[in-house]
C-alpha cells in the first residue's frame, strides 16, 4: 500500500472527514508492506499485511448480494476502454476501482503507469503481488470507499451500482476527475447527472462523467 493513500482515506468507523495516520513497521520505498492505519479519534486500527490494507468492518453499507447481482462479464477489452475514457496517459491519480472491477485491476494498473490504482475488494485470498502502482484495499461487505471528498483523479464502477454508490464515488473525485461505469444499467447516466457529474459519453459499453470545476 502506498504510504500517501493515508491522505485520501477516511476512518471507516467515524466516516469522513476523519483522517487516519499510517504506521509502517516494514516498508519498501514509499510502500508499506506491514503496519497499520490508525484513527486518532476512535482508536480503531486497520492492518496492512503483505502490502494489503484491511479496512473491512462487518455490517456497513449495501449488501454484497446487491453488488454481485449487478455483476457484468468483463471482456479482455474492458481494461483498455477504462484506460482510454479515463485518459490515464494524462491527468493524475489515484484511480479508485470498485470491487466488481477487481479482476481487471492489474491490467488497468499496467496501462496507467504514472497513476496509483487503488483496487477495492473483499477477498483475503492470496494474490500475486501485481504491478508496482497497484494498492489493494479490502473493504467491508458494502464495498463503499471510505474516501475523503475530492481526493481522487478518477474512479470506475460496473453494471447498475445504484444512485447511492454513484454519489459516493462521484464525491471522491477532484474537480475534472472522471467516473467511468462499465456495462452501465439503464439508470446510470441520470444517476451520474444527479450526483453532479457532467455526462460526456453515454454508451452501452461504458458511460463517463466528469466532476465539475
Ligand atoms: Zn475513527
């Protein structure tokens, strides 16, 4: 986990705007391999083990079933589309990938070499270490990003995430930051507009919105 990610993450217990402090027991360069993030207000500690940050807390957010029901088949081209519409060759990160896109996280990170890619997921499974610019964060069953407002350069979701998740991911974006939704459900463009985004390219493969200045 990149040390600087502690600057974009809120305490999952207290919620935004409560920030956390990173304590590294082992690190390689700016990447923490063992340590924890701690909240100075509620004293919660969230471990970093083998470079993976565990922010999971049971019983928060929307159900896992709701997210899986919106699951989409991810073709090998999806990472390319996401990289193209989020303009990962320009701009700056971090790029927040929702859990339903975790399986393309390595490919997206490979395309977005100058960005930090933050993949949210729910598995404690063994994983290969992946590209150097990829941070994995295990979140609780809701999969909501405990991210401070306005800190991310881009984000991506898939399927029909619903207005609440779209609003939370949109709030994480900096001005001009982009949100992509792969294989969007029917209400996605309207929900993105309601979340304050300017919808740029409604499409049946991917819909993109931009946070206003
Ligand atoms: Zn807290």
